[in-house]
C-alpha cells in the first residue's frame, strides 16, 4: 500500500530514496530529517542510515502495484535531484511514473539546476507534476529553471515562506502552494506575505493553495486566510475551485 499522507495537497507518499543534505535556509528545521532520525530509533528498516541519502531499489516499482488511482507525493523524505542520486536511478523512477499513468505524481526539488539539466532526458507524461521549493527572494531563480522543463504541470511550494515574494513571475506556472514553517524552532510568517502571493495568483488566474500558518503547534493556527480555506488545484485545462 502507498503510505497515506497528512499533507493537505496530496494523498499518499512514495519514497524510492530517503535522506538528504541541507542546501538553503528553508532546510534549517527539516521535518524529514526529524522524522528519519525518529524512525531510525524505532528500528524502521528503510532508515537504518538515518538521514543519510539511501536508495531503495525494492521501492522503485511499488506504484505499479497500487491499483487504486491516487495523488502521490514523490520523495517526501528526500530530493530526487540531489547531486548524489545517480542519473540512471532518476530515469528509472520517471519511467515508473510514466507507466503508472492511473496515478498523479507530484515531485518537489530545491536542486532546480540539476532538474533543468536533466529535463530533456526525462520521459515526461501528463500525470507527472514538477515543482520547486522557494523560501525567499534569493531562491526565485529556481522558478526559472522549472520553466525550462517539459513538465505538463509546473508548481511552486513556497514553504516554509521566510520572506516576502512581491514580484513573482508566474508565467508558465500552473499552481502555487504557500505554507508557514511548523515544528520546533518554527520561524514566523507574516500574513502580508501570504496575502500578496494570493493576490498575485488571482491576478493571473494561477490556482492558489494555502497549506498552513504553521508554528510550533500548527493546528492551533489552522489554514484559513481572510476567512477562507484556499484549496485550489490545477488541471491540464486550468479548471480550479475554491473550498470556502
């Protein structure tokens, strides 16, 4: 079975690799690192190496065995485009996603330069969504790299949002997710930053998804933005809806 996910914008997770290394400020309080070390202490087989990058050959073709269509977040515990992940492994993972065309796969990376470099070799399909994480203005170049790919759906995860993003270029972008940091040491997110991004999305008709305000106890602060829950999702035809 796929691992059910509490992440609001997906249904399940699939981790053909686990572990990562920090690359930018958004990584400082990495939830995946905390979880990996916890699972290591619990004796979970896939985490004997803790948060060290580890490939899981046995997990590579699992989505082909999951017959119920679902939305799957790929590598919630790692980064597919980490420099230490072999090119051939990435190509094989993409081939599995292409073949498992009854699922919808969502991939996120901070290594957008490697993504752009490999894009022409990847077997893109309409069910493979590609996104980049951007935490502040210094990392918006990742969006330009994303635009260079042939992904049918291109999306942004602005989480943890650590500063304002006032002049986002959203041409070629199909979806924007915003969220505050949660867990120990969570850094605050200004409501003006979120409202600005929401308004920029509305201006150019890009679906907007507000994941959370975050905080040490994220459930206390919820997901409402100006009295609404913003759960817009993309489709290939850009048909979206808002859940009030």
